[in-house]
């Protein structure tokens, strides 16, 4: 599989928080397919009930 490199900006209160977000994002990208990530993003943007349930399930 090919690797691609991007320069992105992440909003966060601290650099530590931004680093943690980036680590989480790269983990998601490596474990989920493009279709799964796209569906996850769509659900987060368009279905606040499912998003709230997922957060509750995750304990956040």
C-alpha cells in the first residue's frame, strides 16, 4: 500500500492535546477502510443521536 504525506492544522487547547488527536486520527485511518471512515464522518456530522450514543458507550 502506498503512503501519502499531508500537512494539516488541528484545533486544540494545547500542543499535547493536538498530538493526542493526531495519534488518534492516524490510528483510525490505519484500522478503518476509506468507506468506514467516510461513513463515520457522515454519521458524526449528520446524526447527533448516534454520536451521543457512541460517546456514552465510550465513556466520554
